[in-house]
C-alpha cells in the first residue's frame, strides 16, 4: 500500500498512529510530499502520481491494489476493518456512535488548526486576523468539549483517542500551550498519552518545502 504523507499534517498523523497501533507499518510505502508555502491559498503543481491518486490533492491519500482512499477518516476506518478486526472503532452500536461523537469534535479541531495555518501563511494585507481568531476560538471551545468526553475513554487507544491526542499535540507544537488553559484535565491526559511509542514516533516536523 502507498500512503502520501508529510511530517506536519495532523490528518496524516492520525493515520500513521493508527498504522503503528495496528502494527502494520511494514505493509506501507510512505511517499513524502513537498509543498510551497502558497499551498494554503493557491492550487500548486504536484507530481503526476499524486494527482492521479487524488483529485482532492490533499494528504493523506492511500492507494491499495483494490481501493484508493482520499480522506483520513476513510483510511483509518479501512485499516481498522481490514487489519484491526474493528479494535480501534466499533463496527456498530452505541460504542461506534460514542466514538464518532468524539472523533467529530477532534476532527473539528484539526480542521480549524489547518485553516488557521493556511490563513497565517497568507500574505498581508489579505490575511484576516478575525478569521485566525475565529479558528483559535473554535479550537479552544472544542478542547473544552473534548475534556467532557474523557470519562468515555476506555483502555484501548482507539480512533477517538488517537484523533484527540493528535489534535492536542498539534496545538502544542504549532501554536503553543495556551489551549491547555481551556482544558487542563485533557492536557494532563494528553501528557500521559504523548509517551506512547506511536505518538513519539510520529512527532510533527515542518512540511518539506519546494
Ligand atoms: N478531511 C481531510 C483533510 C485533509 C487535509 O486538509 N490535508 C491537508 C494537509 S494537513 C492538505 O493536504 N492540504 C493541501 C490543500 O488543501 O491544498 C482528511 O481527513 O484527510
């Protein structure tokens, strides 16, 4: 299987953590993508194999012998079903909906973090401080809500916990510790979770430039 990645993307990271938690990393070819800073606001030229794999032209994208998936949730769910026997996300029932309610909020954080990043990269005078503040506010609100979900977290580091941990880590890395004030108990949970080998092995680094 071929997975298109960068070391900065939290969407990619939730897939990479899932792969490590399932112990299936030797089944993948990881293809590093390079992006100019203008990716946030312009269409950028990408290699032909990437554009052939994904008309969305976003990472992650997974190409297998039988299917191509161009969204991190679809990829994680596929890996969970094909290689995890639904260990990281229940196939159906109340446990599935409980996890998805957490995943939806944590994904809202990831989306706001990346939109904030794209806006931050936009040149003056077009850059909107209002938009950046709106995305930061959404992030903090969602972190506070995720803290309320902590009692639903079980012993398995599942897709709900993986997505939440990746969101916490991205804010720490990209924007600093301010989010911790909005969700101190979540921050304490995250500090323990960040010690997992799958989290340590995927700690973010800046996007390779071109
Ligand atoms: N909902 C998508 C979001 C993927 C996404 O936005 N990826 C970003 C990198 S963090 C990207 O490739 N952006 C490039 C672009 O928007 O042109 C997913 O879950 O995979």
